[in-house]
C-alpha cells in the first residue's frame, strides 16, 4: 500500500487527487449566489445555470448539473456540462456569455384583436351556414313525423286538414297578418266519403323528468279517444319510456273520456278506465292528464264545430296518404 493511502489519501486514479487542484466553490460562485436569479440583460429564463456553466468552463460544477425545478441537464462527454453541449448557444443571443435568453418581441393588442375577431367571424359564419342548411331538413322531418302520427291516431283517414282556434272558435280561415305558428290548432280527418272521422290534437304536460308530448285522436260526438301516440318525452330509459310502447298505448283505443287511470288489479272494466304501468305511475298519469286536459279545453268547441261541406266537384281522396298539413 502506498504512502498516500497509509496517510489517509485517496488512491491514484480515484479522481479525488485531481479535485485537489480545483478551486473551491466559493471561488467560482459566491456562497450566497442565487442560481436562478437573472443577472444582466435578457429575460432571465435559465440564465443562472447557463452563466455558471460559462464561468466554471470545463470544471465539474454541481451548480450547472440541474436546471430549473431540479431537472437534470445533459452533460458534454461523460460529465462536463457546457452551454455548447446543452445546445443553448444562439448567435448574438447572449446565451454562451451568460447574458441569458433574448427578449421576445411583444405582440400588439391590435394583432391579437384581429386574430380573435377573424376566428370568431369564421366560426359564426360556419354556424349560420350549418343552420341554414339543416333547418329546412329538420322542419321537413318534423312535418313528416306529424303527418304519420295524425294518420295513426285517426286510424287511417283519407285526408285531414288543419283547423285553427281563433277568438274562441274553430275555423279554417286564417285572419290576415296572423302567423299560424301563433295559433292553437287541431287536425280534422275525413274518410273516403268526406265524412269526418275525428280530431287529432297535440298537447304536453310534465312527467317524471320533463314534458311529455302526446297526440291523440278524439271523436267529440261519441266522446271517445280513438288512439294515442307519444311524440316526445325524456322519461327514464327502460322504465318511463314504456309509455310509448304496447300494451299501454293500446289502452287508449276507444276509451271514453274523461279517462281514469287505475292499477291493473283495480280495473273494474269501466269504459273510461286504462291500466297504468306498474312502477311508472307518474309518467302514466302524465299521459292521461295530458289527454283529459286537452279535451276539457277544446271539447265543447269540437262538438259545436260545423263541418264545412265538400266543395262541389272536389275529390275527397285527393290528399290520400297524408292529408293536408298547414
């Protein structure tokens, strides 16, 4: 064993003997030096570690071995960290000589506003285009669904027409300047001979979740519901949506008004009773109350309405297969 080892020295080649020739840390950087505080020009981002790399040169500096938040920095060769090895040398940027990163030019407020305004204008134009393109298609589909529903609840009329409620009376004549969308209306169906078969009416009431919209056929002379169909609802899937399925829908074929909803085990066979769905009583009652409320509102008007005679020479089957929807 060598004399250096017996005296407590490090064996040759261990690296510790070379470290004796290195300057103390305090000679390279002050003891109270803040590694991450910008010194000099530039933005200061990362200026501390880069400056220490430049100051230490090719010395092993723990101060330059990590970046902001302690992220390890790559080394040049096996151990040496330099600005060039870190890929931070920017021509005339002041990085290699420890002056930090160059300042970024500020973006003007006018440029930001122009960019945002242009983006908003493009997005708005796209929305308008999609609306103008899709709105006629949506309305056409809604009209088709309504025509089919009227035909279903009136049991296949040869044709039907819209009858509007104006000043408390039913009429097919629309006053000048009145938008039909603002008027309450029903649909009057006719058979092949031109005789009325009943009225179809749309109404809505709140169910368990949201509005339940129902269309139903009604014969005011017999005071009977001809049929019912749920047009729209938001009831619970798998439970509340049973109101649009059989056998519940079939309960309304030919039932007398006003309708009474009862539990299946309490049905006495009365002509105005329908069986409610077990565990879906709120939604079931919503459908029943929707029909009863609409009949109460318009029942007397429907019974008093005088059916206009068919125009001479008119073919009552001219609108066969869908009727008229105004």
